[in-house]
């Protein structure tokens, strides 16, 4: 019997959806049917066309939720759709849809992808552990931390999948203006405030740099110089073209899982200058394939960027290491094989969900009791609070 999967998309164009694109390509190779599903409220309908464009022609089915509906009504819209399509598995990319599946105890195999090294994802996996059959971790850092939490579910490491069939270029620094690329959201979480300072510095010092700023999310006016090209919500083919014409990639992010953009930048022969997150420390150990910056000071980023701009021999040394692919050992290419095997095996056996129902009821009861106790001043008895906390 052919396995069928419902993949619930993130609403934002960006890294999560790019990860899903790579996952879809592998599902197609293994002849596993899937459907992309987007949950949108009435004020988010513009996201439908954006996501359909981003997902490279793949069909995206939109389910409209209503802000005036109860949580039960909205959850039922999703669960009724999944039941009507008779999916074998549901892949959740966010805790939002996990809560909806939890609410109605839907009887399918549930897979949760942890895209970031944040408490949000770890807590979501733990709080919904009774309905999750498999957790996908996008980096070895996330996998290690999730296992340390003793979660009782299958855990599979599946780093981002980037097609090596793309024609990545090989370049050398020369007298032309150097190109520096940033990919992310225009917020401080992604370090965009540092990028703006770097653009300003390069303009002030009249460095021959062209900035390529690739952004996701709701378009807005940005104050940038004449040496900057800004792209919003573009498809991956265009991203690859821009990276192929780029020499440096900068990501001063405060938190990440395993950014697809960094892997693509490496394949495209860019020197990466990144923040000191655990995944980057692992990927660029000893700075042999990239540069890790230990501060949020824009001047420190500029110091390293300007050094390699002026010392092309040093740039060549790092790019040579990048091309040797030392960093590829962290991509765990067997992970997707393990995940496909998990889906196939799940389809062969009937999952007994009788325990899931009883465990859900207990979790749901105590979750609401905790909210009642901690949010209501009428329930401030220390003994009662202690009993609830220990549940």
C-alpha cells in the first residue's frame, strides 16, 4: 500500500519552507505521496500565492481558519480534512498544528520537525509527546539536546537536503566589485541590525562591495544604500543564482537550527562569516571552512570581512577547504533513508492509539488545571500548587 503524507507548512517564506522543499524532493524519489497544506486565517490569504510560488510549482492546499471560531472548530477543520484524505502520516513544522491535532486526538502517525535550537521546539515536543510518533531534528545539536530530555518517541537526524545537481559555480576574487549576501528575516533575531551597520560602513569607506539582501516575510520599505540589491520572497532557483555570483555570506543570527542558506552558500563557494552558535562552531571548527564571530559587534564582522576582501590569498585558502567538503560530514545523508524507512514501516503496522487517548486526557486535564492555578488568585494554596506542579 502506498504511504501518503500531509505536510503542514509554515506560513513564512524562508528556511523552514526551504527545508520542506528538500524533504519533498526525497519523498518524490521514494514514491511517497504527499500533500502540502497551509493553514491561514481570513487576514492571511495573501500567503497562499506566496507559498505556492515559493514551492516551485508543487500544489499547496489552503485551509482557511476563522479568528471568530473556537479552537475546537478550527481544529476540526484540519482534522476533518486529514480524515477525508485518509493520510497515513502528518508532518508538523510548528507547535500550532500540534495543538490542533492534540485537541481532537487524531488517529494518524504524527511527525514533528524541530527546526531550531529553541525552547519553543523542545517544549512543544515534550508537551505533545503523547501524540508524536517521530521527531525529526535538523541538526546534531538539536538531536543531542532532545535525547537528553528523555522524550519517549523515535528521534531521527535529518539535516537540510540540498540538491547537488544544481550547477554551483567556481569563482575567484578579482578586481570586480565583491558581492556579499545575507539571507533571512529583517529582524534582530537574524542579526539584520548588524547587516545594516555593515552596509553603512562599506558605503562610508567606499569599499567596492555589492550587497545582495534576500528577505522573507511581509515586504516593507528598507533604507539601504545604492550598493544594495534587495529581494523579497524569491524562489530557490533565484537564490542559487545570486549565491553563485556571491563571494561572501554573512549570517549574524542569534539562534538557528541548521540553516539551509549556509549549506547552499558553501556549495556555491562563498566564505561564510557567522555568529558563534553551537551549530556553526561545529560546522566551522578551527575556522578552516568559515569564520565564527564571538560578538554582536558589527565592527568585528567588518574587521574579518575587510581582511578577506583585501587578502585574496587567505580567501582562497578557506574556499579550497570549503570545496574539499570537510563540513559535509555533518549532513548525515543516511538520515533521510531512516525517515523513509520509518514511514514505510509505520504504514505496514497498525498503530495502537488506545493508550494515546487516555494519556491525552490526563495531559489535557493537568494542563488546564495548571493554567487555572497559576492564573487565578483564588487558587494560591501552596499545597495545591505543589501537587499540580508535580503532576
